[in-house]
C-alpha cells in the first residue's frame, strides 16, 4: 500500500484496526477476526506482506524509524475523519515509539491495546497471572525480550489516553498451549479451536 493513500474510500467509512507488528501469528489471527466482522486492518511491520481486501501493511523498520515517523505514516494513511476502532501494539515499537503512538491515539480518541506476555509476571506458587500479579524486576527478566516488553508496558502506562494491557495468560503460561519461543510448548491448532 502506498503510505500516502487513505484506507477509506468515498461513502461510509469502514472501521479500521491499526496493528503494530501485524504480520506475525497474532496479526494474522487479528486480521481473520476483523475480516469476519467487516473491520479492515492497517498493519505497520518490518516484514512485507501480501495486500488483501480489508488489509494493508505499511512496511516500516521500527529500529530505524525517526521520532514522529510512525504517527506521520498513520496520519498519511488514515485521514482525520477515519473510523479507527483501536490501535493494537503487538510487536516492534520501542518504548519511545509506544509513547509516540499512544499520543497519536489520544489525539485521535482511539483506544490502545498492548499484547504483553504473561512471562513478565511473577505468579506465586503456580497461581494464575491476573491484574494483581507483580511484574518481574529487571534483574529477574532472563532475556532481552522480557526487558523490552516490561519497558513497553511502563511507557504505555505512563501515557495519557484510553489504553489496556492484554496479558496472554489465557493461552500462555502454566498449562498454556502457546509458547513464545518457536518450537516450545506450541499447539499448532490452537487458533482453530
């Protein structure tokens, strides 16, 4: 998709969900759910992806994107009167960029959801991970992905606007069916059931 081409055409606007990092497994599942509901998806991702009806991907390298580049790309792709249902942060942006997109969303009145791994939380005695579960400390986070996700959560919780953290404990965690490391604890049929 040309980043200067708006997603909506003349007439009634189709609601759009913005997905940052929307070309992976979670993004593809989101695209399927949105298609069933008549909602289009605008993904921003490093990976090129096939364009399809109701789906477009703006290829962007979050690691190289300058300050303001993400919100500028979104402003070019989605005019001020676009019907944007939500902005979903799946993967890719840095904490600074999360603050930027949260500002974009607050300016446009868009709710934000960040997909975050339950591996970031310290459950006691195998208890369920929920809103009251404490986050790991930096020293407890065993690899850089966890530290990045923790920093992303901190950036989002410091931002103004309507945001939610989506912690994936319903599919990932003790007894979960989906692991975050390829080949570990995965059920390939999970999304089908």
